[in-house]
C-alpha cells in the first residue's frame, strides 16, 4: 500500500553532503517512488525517494534531475502567490525556495518526524501534517517553526486557505480544524480511539469559501461537508478502493489512489454526482496537480501521467534516456 510504504519508508540512508553541482537529464525511472507534484508557471515539479527533484518545462519532453539530500521527499507546494514554495520529507526535512523553484535552502524544523504534507496560506504562513502526532506551523516563511503534538496520530494531508483557516486529516478518522494557520487546532471528528478497525482519512480538500469540503479514505469512502466541517456526511463511491488524493477543479472533485484509480465527480450544491472512473495506470497514485486543463499525477514505480484536456484522456510518461 502506498501510504503504508511512505510512512514506514526506511530512515537509514546516509546523509548527503550538500546539493550536487551537476544534475542529470534523465526523467522518472521505473523503480523509484514519486510522492509529490506541483505545477508552477507551466513547469512540473516532482519529488520522490532519496531527495529527488524532477522538473520539466516542456511537458516531459526533457527533464532536469537533482537529488538535494539522501532522504525521501513527500510533498512540494507553491504559495497562492506562486512566489515561494516548500518541499517536505522524512526526518523533519523542509526545503524553501523564493525564486520559483530554481534554488532550494534547507530549513530547521526542530523535529525528525516525517513531514507528509504542507499547506500554505501565504508567503509567510504555512502548516505541516506529519507523523507521530506532529503538527508544525510557521508565520515567518520558515525561519522558525513551532510544533504541537496531538496524541501520536499520523496526519496524512492538510488543506490551508489564504485566510488561515484549514483542516488536517489522519488516522482513526481524525479531522482537525484551525482558524489561525495551524497555531491551534480543534477536533471536528475522531481523535478519540486507537481501534485499528477504524480506518484513516488520507486526503482533504476545501473550497476557498471555507464551507464546502471533502475527505477521502479507505474502501471508496468520501466524507462531505457544507458547513466548514461542523457536520459531515458519508458518500459511497462506485468502487471499493483506497483513495490517497482529493483535488478540486472547476466545479468538480478529482480523487485518485490504489491501483491507478481516478474518479471525477461533479460538484452541485455540495453534492457529488455523475461519477467518471478511469484507470490510466495500475500503479498507486500519490499526488495530483491541476492547472487549468493540465493535470499531472505521480505515483509508485516512477509513474507520471498527464492530461491536457481536463482528464478526458491521459498520457503516460516514459523516459527514453535510461
């Protein structure tokens, strides 16, 4: 399973001695797991195992490959202004860029927990969902990070809107809510049991109105809310598979996960309808980035697939320089 492999990924890699001066032009390799993707000014940024950072500005025709550190990267996100970005990873890794992703600087987070996802409110404020109950936040662009502990629950995803309101989700059907960009958190659901028969929530997405939101998890389960998370309603998807990704796009919600499953649903007054299911790959999908009609998804076994028509058709990236 993708998430289990990500959370339990080995932490015995040797520490790198800095960013290599030289880089390679090879694209994604079929044996390497890819965990995060972002689109910035038409350039695709992909992160994965052993500090991998892949970029392409011509839709996978040519690649720029770097390994910033010998630790796994899990997430890459740009701020709403597109001026700054963070990469997060294992052993408390956080890398920061303020030049569109050309250069990256390591930041001290004060933790060695796995930083699984970052949500960015603006160029200064961000919050991180992490393993072992850790929740981080910064209000100064990552110069300093503050940590909180919520039991020892692993949090897999976070959604943070520009006004600082946000949600994080994790094990045992736990949903937490913040109104101050992660400085404080309140329980909206779960967080009270250690019963492993209660599954995790893997991903969360909210509209900018801070009212309409969605959470996905195991067995094709989707939770929906229209009141900012005060109440949640179960919605059963047409397939019984784990979903690791939830991403809103132009009156629709994209979900993806195990066995390369993609589900698109129309959003109509907080209701999901008109399900469309596709399997453009058989590899687990770990992340999805959307910019207009362009969608890029990444996953295990070097999986990179993309669509240029809003998900109607998908193309698989295969590197020919290996």
